[in-house]
């Protein structure tokens, strides 16, 4: 028991150190984005700045994925499977986002909320669930609740990366890279959190076979 306690303490300390490193890297990446703004002006669509913007859009993917993946240290999921979920979710997002954008957003708070929740939100979260279900659950990789959370988070990050890359490439007005990077980091974290919730519900659905309404509630 003392040996197991020391091992747990050691793992906890290692996770905390890694968290600090990831935080420092995230702050450093934000600093680089603000530095590019300060030395090169604020026009996004200008060759090298556009390349820098795309690279910065990929940074939150790597950092948040590392942040969540290291929390599955006891029985970590195969990295290639996690990467496959990220990649497939990104491909699905590349198809789904133009469909979402094709709908005209009505005036007024109620209309905007309806489109955001019942249209955009529903498509995005069902898409994440479909990826987790197809790539992870059906392959037998989900044998505990934490597995579903890891794969759901990976799906959310893959999906968010497409949104972020689209944000920097399809902007109709100049975007500051500094604030833009912070926005992309928040978007990636938000979709990772949403995906983690969906992944948890998917794991419960697979392991405990709850009632038929379980997954619709989880997606909602």
C-alpha cells in the first residue's frame, strides 16, 4: 500500500509538471502571435502571415490533446487510435461545416439561438458521436468510462481544428493574430469539453446499455 501510494503521488506530480509545461508553451505561442502582429502589421491575408496563422491554428490541437491524453496514464489508449479519431473528426467537420454555414441566420436572439443549438450544435455533436462510435466503440477500444472521454475529447479537437483553420483562411476582414490565437485556443477547449461529454455518454451507452433516450440526452 505505501508503494502504491508513492506511485500515485509520483504520477500526480508528473501530470502537474506536464500541465505547467503545456501552460508555458500555450502562453509562449500567444506571445509569438502578438509578436508577429507587432512587427508585421495586422493584415492576415499576406502570404507568410497566412502560413503563420494556419500553424498557430494547429497549436491548440496539440497542446489540448496532450493535456487530456496524459490524464489517461494508467491504461492509455493507443495513440494511433486517438490520432485516427482526430483525423476522421476533422474530415467530417470539413463536410459538415459548409452545410451548417449554408443556413441563413435569422435576426433576433431567439432565431440565432435556435440555429446555434438545433442546427449547428446538433450537427456538430452528432458528428462527434458518430466518429467516436465508429472508430473507437465499434472497434472494442472503449472498456471504461475514461476511454470514452479521451476519444470524445479527441473528436472535439479534430472538429475544432477545422473551424479554426477556416477562421484564419476565410476571414472577410483583417484579423489580429494575437487575439485570434486566444480565440482559437478557447474554441478548441470548448469543443474538446463538448466532445468529452458526448464521449462519456457513448461509453456509458456501450458498457451499461441504458435506455434508448440516453444518447439523445447526452448529445443534447
